[in-house]
């Protein structure tokens, strides 16, 4: 799970990554407050089918003042011997944080994890193909084969015009795919300009389920929306998601 506190708005955002539910029901939760303990008791309702799936569930709490809090999840498919998913933090000094708990049984342990690979990066200006979105937006375009292969394209990624190399670190776990794009300018020193590039990725061993894809962009300031996409992959599917980047093409 992860949390993010906005002190000005007084809101606490919490995401439970890899929450186990029946694949065909509707997730729900009963939330209670006991002093500074936030207890999230997850449930489900609806028609059941013979499989369990992992979901990323987002919660938001309002009127939260700075202080020490504990968030504890009660997971319906966790075993008695499982370590509880719980975190204690001080919002005064740590406004963001996360914790991971291992689960070595179904539905969490499927003996495989997605593996990501950067397969191609365009030159300055992007690939010369028709793009989704506008010239002033960054997008994730995705395509899933319904079995195990997820193809991703990040369009209009901003980097130096003359990098030594562009690459990405790809981390996967509990239905969260995080891509951190990077550049190196140590050898040639870079140029005094910024260009937009396209990155092509293949993520393999992706089982059907609900996933969140997050791309960390090094030139993105806090005032712009992050490129984060949540998708349900249960069959052959494709689509795209875009966010405004009004500074593209300005430099």
C-alpha cells in the first residue's frame, strides 16, 4: 500500500495495491476511525465465480490533520498466519510513504511476475507515425493480447535534445507497473534545448487482471498531472490515456 498526504487540502490518499477479491464481485469496504487508527475492512458483493483476482483499490480521506496515524487493512482472503497489512506514519514529517507485505499463497503467489523491457526509443520529435492525443499532451498507448503480453508506448516524453543515452527502469509487483525514464548527458554534456521522444515497451507474463501503470518523468514539475493509467485486462484490449503538457514544443 502507499499513502500521499496533501497538507493544504487536508486529504489523505491511500492505495491498496494487489487487493485480493473474487474476479466477478464488486469490492467494497467498511471504514472506521478510532483515535488515530484508520481501519479498512474490505468486503465484496455480487455474483461469485471460481477465481480470485488482484485489484488496486484507491481511498481518500478528508479533514485529516497532521499527526501520527496507523492504517490497518482487513483482507478477506488473507490467511490467519499472514502478516497484517498495516503502516504507522507521522504526516508532519513523512507526507508520503509505502509498505509491502509478502503473500505466498493464492491469489497473490502465481509463481510468475511481469517482466518489462524497453525495446525502442525514437529520435527527437518522436516516431513518424500517427499519434494519439495532441501535440501538447503526453500519452500512454496500450495493447494487450488477452494472454500475457502488454505493449506500451509513451508519447511525447521530454528529455534533453542531445543525450548520450535514454533508458528506463521498469519495476513490477502486485499489479503496479512503474516505469522510471532516465537520460545521461555526462559524456557529451547535452544541449541547451529540450525535445519530445517516444518510448516503446513490452511487458511480458502479464496475467489478466487490474493494473496501474505509472510513468515517472524527470522533467515534470509538481504542478502538472502525473501520467498514471489504471486498466482492467481481462481480454484482448487496447486504448490510450493522455495528460496535458502545455510546455511541449515551447523550448
